[in-house]
C-alpha cells in the first residue's frame, strides 16, 4: 500500500514527526539545503536577468535518490521544511532537484512540533509561496555578487583567501569604527559631591548627590581646586528638606523572545555565543526524548522576528499564572506586544515553550545543562510576559544647602521599593555591562522644612569613559536597531567574522584584529556603499518587499548591480598592494624591507619582489615563559591560519596551546593561566577560573 511522503530538514525533526503521523507516512530528512550556487564559479548569468545556476550540494546525491525513489510510489508529497524564507526555498529546491513537479505536492507549515500543531498543519496544506522563494533567491544572489566580486580585490590588495560580504563587512566595520572611537577618546575630568546627612538626634544617615544651584543653573566641577572651594562652602552650610515626592510606577514585562533578543539574553546570563544559543534552540525545537512521552518539541520555531503569540498559548499561560500565583498576578486581559522588527512576519510566533505546563523542574532528568538553562530562560520569559506589572514606589527628597553667603545648592536622593513584584517574582531581564543599575539608598521619613545635620561631604573624581567594545549581545542589538541583516543571520555572521580572523575576543568582548582593520579600511575606501549602514538596511527592506510581493526581485537586483559594477571597475584600477614600510634593509639586495600579509599572517618581504624573493617571518612574543622549558612563548599560525601559542624552543620543546597565555600565574597552584574563549582566566593545571585582571 502506498504511503504519503513527508520531507523535513533534519533526522531529529523527522523522528518527532514520524511519531505523530503514524504508519501512513514515510518521513525523510533532506539534511538542510540540497541545491546551491556552485562553489568554484559565480553561477549567476548577470546578462540574463541574474539567472542562477544551481548544483546539487556535495554529499546530497544519495539522499536525493532516496527521496526520488520514495516519491515514485507516494500518494502525495508533503514538504514540511522550516516556516521561513529559507525553509520555503529548500522545499522549492527539493521539487526541482528530485523532479517532484508531477507529484501531488503539499506545503505544510507549523511553528511548533507538537501533535496538535502537526495534525492541524497537515489538514491545511498550501502551495509553495514563490514570493518567499524569490526573496531568498535574491538574498543569495546579492550575497554571491558582493562576495564573489569583492573577495578577489582583497586578495590583490591584502592577501589571498580573504572574503567580503554584504552583511559581514558591515558588522566588521561597526567593530572597527568602535575601536577607532576608543583609541581617539580623550578622557575628561569631572567631579561630583555626595553629602551624607542625618536627622537631628538620630544616628542613621542617608546619602544625597549635588544637583546644582537651586535656581536651576548648571554647575560643572572640572577639577579638584574648583571642587575643594565648593566643599569648603558646603561644610559650613545649613541643610533642610525642601521637598518630598512620592509616586508609584508600573514596570511592564519584556515581550517573549525573538531570535535576536534570545541570543542577547543568553549571552548576558550564560555567556552563550549566538551560534551556541541557536544550536541548543534547534534541539529544543526539533524534539528531545522525554521518557514515556517520547520525542517532544519543547519550543516554537527559533528563527523569528515576531513577538506574536497564539490565542491558545496566551490562554494556557493565563490559566497557569492564575493557578500558580493567584489572580492578583494576572492582568485583566492578555498582554500583546507590538512587532519588534520592521518587516516582521506576524503569522510567525515568538519563541515560547510549546506548553507552559511543561515546567523546567520536570525536565531536568531529560535535558543536559545547556538545554535546561535555555529552556528555563524561554519558559520564564514567556510566562512573565503575561503576568501583572510590578508596582514600584519611588520616594525623591530634595535638600537645600544654604551657605554663609546665602547661596543655595540643591542635593537630591531617591529610593525605589517594589511594593508588588508581579512578573519580577519569576523573571528579570539582564542588562548589558555598560548599563548602570540604581544604587540602593534607604531614606528616612522626612517632612518639608525639616532641618538636617551634615555628617560628611565626599568629593569624588571621575573621568568620562570611552564607549565600550561590543559584546555579542550589544553587537546583535546594534545590528538589529540599524536594520542590518535579519535575526536568522546574526549567529552565523558573528561566527564567520571570528573564523575569518577579522575579529577576536578580548576579555569577552569583540575587538578587530589588524587584518580586520585593514580589510575594513580597504572596503571603506573603495566600496563605501557596501559597508554603509543605511545602504545595507535599505537593501534588507527591499528584500522584505520582495517577500511580500511589493517588489519584483530581478528589477531590484538590476538597480543594485549597475552602480556596483561601476564602483568595482574604478576600484580594480585604483587598488594597490597593502604593505608597511620598515627601517630594515634586505640582506640580499640592499632594498628596504616591507611588511606584507600572507596566508599565515604578516611577514617581512623585500620591496624588490619579484626580482628579489627574500622574505622572513615576524616573531610575535607574548611576554610569557614556557612552563616546560622556560623559553619564550610565541604567537604562531597553524597551516589553516588559526592562531596558537608555541614554545620558541621548538622542535626541542613541543609545548603549544590554542588559548592565549596570561602573564600572571594561577593564584591557587601557580601554574600557567590562559584566556578562555569566554574571556575568563583559566588555569592549565587546576580547576581555577576567574575574571581576567
């Protein structure tokens, strides 16, 4: 008896679907994309409306044959790939590559892998949405044109093997520009004055900060001399409460996660990279074995830019909150959130648990540590988003200081107390490291006009701070705010720019390498549009318009390509090889030596090349001694171009390690410390791990 054929991307997803669909269905996995543009040629006929040439992805021939054979006897073919542009394109490519055009084809879309969602999707199949397919094709062709045309110019100017990309190059430029801001930053000195006060006859005190003159004018304390003069006046001043204000504010919960906010919060709370977060989320989405319950999809689809939540999920969350926390923790109506990203597809849902009844505590025995951390985060965020607002009581006290010369200065203190925790009972969103929290300051009951006693004045010197380097979380936030890329692209882009050696981690933050800075400079000089934030954001908007049918993809590509080709022609003529002058002279021909870039990094070469081929490597010392022989540890490059650290005594001493060695020994055992990928100082011998000093 013939069966229905169902095609999904992954074996895990196939296993979960097979459990729900029963014996009338055969489920096959395509293992991702089955066709793509060729690796070793551009594969785009620019003269023929950008017609792409697709080839079967290496290693997929056997799988395609299995799908073809299964389709021959199938009653119908259900294309159950992911519910986004990428998934729609994979389904379309499957039809073309496996020759399924003559079969009865049904496209099924679901945002969670639960029995109810699957069965409902199979009751309501549709046809392939060619608008989504064209949007994905346009993106792929656009990225190929940029990468394939720009990369050879980087080979000519810097070194072979480099790459450029429509989104990756903008991401690198943001990091390079931030580093330039940091290097150019000049700290400016300023001072603040804090007054510790108490009520007459009481020992307890509270702290207030100088705001300025009572008349509202500004006061700028630029140095110690100016500050000391004011402190001398204030030490002899009289203090009195001039105003007490109290107000209650409501603090609303954050919306459930979308792809970008999940990556940001997972980095803040667990230091998960974007790539790591998405890999774990994929496992939770596709389904994990939960004992007798079998394979269960635990969260909705993890590539989404919509904060929308289905009515049934809202109802379930509200029922759970009422039962678990009580009616006072339930707002009058379900909370709905405005779409987070321009162009967000509201038919999609936010990332949420497939059932809030599946509490994290019940899953510990089935999930590994990383899976339970991420599931708990998603579960808490979803439930909290439907809980009552927190109520915060804020008291603000104004204090007047009157000097002997009758000058009046305003000091102010505030204190906030949570009077009703609401959603904070369950979840509180983390902040980035550069976001300052409020200081706690317990204030006494004061009445207007009440005299106060000065305990002490504390002047404090400060310096303005340079903008911090991006973390993964803050870079994703910046890309999202600027409209660069889409949520599904952030994790692979962050991984790519580090794998290419353009960006590296420094104490958990992203810093440009010398190579990344050079590449970004070359692209900025010759292809200002390609690395322009606004231009790249406009291209994203146009791709969204293709997906909704508002714009045709071929005219859009023509509009982009003509000026791009003109810029390319100019740059090809203008670009020259990057080299740095040195004070050294070639020992073979007497010409100056210059620094160039090669596959293994920087090296020194004779400026007379190719007539004189003299070249030598550049030794980069770490300032750290080898723990085995006491020689210097040097920074080196592997055959694949990856940085590692090896003993200068090689080959006699073969000590080497991937993580950067640190000069300070382990405080526990005295052994060599290294900087881990997460920006932590880690001992090579014992289990000690701490913040890098």
